[in-house]
C-alpha cells in the first residue's frame, strides 16, 4: 500500500532527488517516485513493512521541504501525524 505525500514546493530535479533520498533512509521503504508536476512523492513500502506517517512527514522536512498532505494506509494527514 503506497503513501503519497504532496509538498508545498517541488520545483527541480535536485530537490526531488533530495526528498527521495531522505525517504529512502527510512527502514521499510522500497522505492520512492517523485513528480515535479504534481509536487508529490509516492512511497512504496517493502513487503510486510508498515511505515510510520510521522517518520515519512519528518523525512520530507529533513529534506528542507514542507509537506501539505500525506495520504496512505494509515489515513490522510494535513499536519504532522502523531504516530
């Protein structure tokens, strides 16, 4: 079950690579696809992995970007999740 994170700004390939790299640091993340047009990152977990919405949100912040919405198996969040 994938998670899609919409960012306030995602305007260049370098920024997209940085966001993807931070998300890939999270244990259980198999793949990340970024899209400059939709300003989003789609996170695909490894089989049997359960990803923390808070960890994903914070990874985007560590990449210097502001998440606007996180939508995945744990629900939809428009502010930093507590879990």
